[in-house]
C-alpha cells in the first residue's frame, strides 16, 4: 500500500465523522449472514448525529460527492457515505469536515455487511450512484434481489431507493427486476439530462462526469421498497454493455 494511502487512512482515524471497519470484521464470515449479530453502532446512529432526523445512505460513495452534496442541501437529514475504498472516501470526508457538515458521516466497510451496522427501520433512503454493473454475476449487482433483501433489513417500510447509472445493462436489469417483483418505479428515465434535471440529480460524481464527457447518457430509477412481497430475479436476456468502463475492463 502506498504511503499516500496510508497517510489518508491515518488522517481519517482522527475524524469523528468517519468510522472504519477493521479487516477482521470484513473477513468474518458470520457477519455476512442475515443473523442477529450487530455492531455497537447499529440502532444508535441518531446518537452519532445528535438528532432524530431521517438517515440516508449513499452506497459505493466513492469520493462522496452525493453524500456531501445532499448533506449541504438538506440540514434536516443525516447522510452516511459507505464504501470499502478508503482512499477515495477521504476526499468526501475531508470536504465534509472543511464545510462543517455535522449531518454527514462516512463508514468504510463492505456493503454486504450493512445488516451488521444498522438496525431495522433505521434508514429512510438509499442512493446507489454509478456502481459496477457486474454483468457476469447477478448477486454482485447492488440492485439485485440479493442486496435488496439486505436493504429491507434496515430500510423503513416503503423507503426510497435511488439508482443513477451510465450502464444500459444495469438500468435494463433493474427495471426488469422491479417489473418481475411487482414494483412500479416512481421515476424512470433513460436520459436524465435530456430535459430539465430533477431535484437532487444535478449533483455530478467524479465518475458521472467521465461518462458524460464520453457522450454517454445517464439513467435514473427511483422506487419504494416494501417490506412485504417476493423479490424476483428477471428471466430475460439483457444485452451487455459494449463500451469499456473505467476500472471495469471489457467483456
């Protein structure tokens, strides 16, 4: 690991709004099961923020643009950016501290472990911003039924899930999964910036700007996730993405 990364990790240890999961927790297989074992923060995030405002997660937050952007716009909500890449997260954590955002926090851990860090009904909304589409394995997709079942364990009944993606594959897959599961999207657009941008969607992440610079369209889905009902994987053929994605390789 480079000295620069080590320096960033060390600096984040001094931030009271950043929580870094130890490697032993990430590797502990029991935590990946949908069991009852919980981290000491689970059920106590409102105490971390010092208020009872709704809590919103940004999954795969990267540099934390959405976490910081939304926290700046909505002081009446609390935002937690989650990612396993600490060197990227450092940027958002540093900016949140510089801006004095007391409603922004960051958690460095594996997204599979969310049920370990949060209790039932503790979360109001989830943002998924430009995740790897994981075209080869459905269970790795952050909008798969595998992950949605985990979100149900911490999201309030009918809590909102937002997806922004450059990937035609992931967009189509998620639409088909929602259709098969009997869930109608609240917002569904294959070209977000074709008209006037919807509120909260003009915050552009580091990776989003790269896609836009390459002439790709941005897709957006928003839906309410109920606690009840069977989530179904779609039984359809979906054309894979044909372009080379930064850091994702090619098929």
